[in-house]
C-alpha cells in the first residue's frame, strides 16, 4: 500500500515512469530539520541513491533557495 503523499506525486504519471521513481526512494516528513541534510547523510551512509527524494511540509533548519 502506498502513502498518500507518494500517490499524489505520481498519480498522473504513466506506469512506466513510476518504476523510475519507486516509493522506496521517497520519504515524507510533516516536519524535519532540513531535507538536504537528511538526503546528504543518507547518501553518505549508502541508504539513498539515484532518484531518492526527501519531502517535507515544514523545515526547521532548511536553507531553501535563499541561503
């Protein structure tokens, strides 16, 4: 069973494109410190790879596009 967040992202994609972005590569948080920091740590630890996505509704320490 997939999460509602994942389904809302891929709902209009062709089935063949969903295999490129499997739900296992997607993690959603309501609140987190920084999505970039979490992804960087997971990449360094070998827990994430190509097409990995960390999404959040709110970041407490995120830098965003403004630095």
